[in-house]
């Protein structure tokens, strides 16, 4: 039986972001989540691999993105943050840029951000995978 190996160089790594259990419950009335009361407001959560960006899109729509950048995710500095403008997310280490849907808009990352499921029941927002 033959076993195949795939060779990769640093610029074409296939980023495999580890799967970790994410099962969060956020009470949106809690003062620490005030930023989520406005459209495009966001907070950082300590879940996931390198954290989660939780974004209030509009109305009852929320999105949760893994902060571990999909370009060379095992680098210590591979962490995505929300730009202060609130219009996009980026990784200052590799200069990858992502829109508010997690899709790549610039930089070397060939992959979008990993996204977690969100569901809203009353004032409770659930984030899981």
C-alpha cells in the first residue's frame, strides 16, 4: 500500500485551524456586552482557538468568527482583530484583511475566517460548533 505525502512551503500552507468545543451562552442584557446593542458592535470572547469576534450585524443577526487567522494559523501572532473603524477585520501579523462576513478582501490568506453558529432566544445568544 502506498501512502502519499503532500509537500507544502510557507506560502501555501493549508491552514487547519484546530476544532475545539465552542458552546457559549451570552446574556445580551449584561453590561459587558453593551457594544452588541448597536449594529456592527462587537466584543471579543475567550472561546475558540485564539478567541472569537462576536459581531452584531443588524436586527437579530449576529456572527461569530474565530480570531485564529487561517493564513499560517500556528504562528503565535496569527490573531485577527476588528479594525477600529468597525468596517473590517485584519491580522496585523500577515496583513490579511477580512470583510464583516469573514471573507478575504486583501493579504495572503486564501481562506475565509472560520465561523461559528449563532442563535438568539430572547436575550440569550448561543454560539457553538
